[in-house]
């Protein structure tokens, strides 16, 4: 397929942050000790957190910030440009899931974060010729927990499905269809097809919230195996 090459990010570049709450932060060693102590502690009992998002896409960064704010968590949220390790247009569940995990793991290391989130959009082809837009959201912590969820799938118009099978990338196709520039940083395909009833950020927020469930209720998810690399 055309343009099927890995996206190489630069972890040291393109970092920006958004603060959810701003209480006086304890000294760094004490903060790190509190954040990593006790892997079975809920996220809501860990004090102030540094949270990294494996992208500088404002929709992804703001989605994470919004979910953490609604949870009442004190967190500094930073977007970090890291490599997905998969083609620019991930195809299939395995490739898309791997991209989300790579982004989360890369952001965790690059930002020295307590918690990280990786979000990867992909395409899945059906045997009958159709296709759907889907994605994965991964959350990884410094204390060893990993959670991955599949995002809601959206059936694609036949013309888009055919173009994708020929090697096109979904982002430029959606820009052309919607008449927007960088639509993925705005309402996205879901915003266009639903005529604004659902925004891309809303879908992303749902995925982030789902991915954080094992971190909010570790007592309900004991001995959760680490996600494969």
C-alpha cells in the first residue's frame, strides 16, 4: 500500500502542557515516591500527577485533560511528539493497538511522567469490501499497570473504503470530503458524518475514561497482565 511507513517522532521536541489544577506541588523526590508507591492504589489517591499524551494533537491532549478534570484529579498534562512505530495509516486491530501502546510507552519515558496515554486511529477492512474507522487508546503507568481499549468503530462511505484499499490515508481523504484542513484536529470524520452531533474529542474522551477504569478501581482488576509489545 502507498505511504505505509513508520512515523518517526522526536520525544525531545514538541512538548506542551495544560494544567488541570495548580496546588503547590511537593518537592520532586517526594512527589515521585508518592506516585510510585503501592501499585494497588487508585489513581484518585495518588496526589498530583504528571500525565503525558503521546501526541501534540490538541484533540487528544484536551480529551485527556477534560477526563482528568472531571475526575477531580490534580494533574499536569503534556503532549509529547513520539513515534507510533506503525505506518501513517494503521490497518487492522493489531497494528492500530500497537501504535497506541507505542505512543503511551514512548510518552511515559520521554516526559518522565507518572501516567501516559496513547491514542491511535486506524482502519479495519471487512471481507465484503467495506471498511470502518476505529482506534485504540492505551494507558500506561510508572507503577507497572497497562490498559488498552478499542474505540467505537464508524462505518466508512464506500468511496473512502475503496480509496483506502488503494493505499490512501484517511486524514487527507476526510479533509477533502469535509473541506477542512487538519480535520483530525477538529471534529474529525465522526463530526462531519454526524453533522456535528458527535465530535472527535467526545469519542476520544470516552476511550480515555474507559482506559483509566483499571487505574480507578485496581481492586476490581487484580493481577492484570501487561499488554504485549
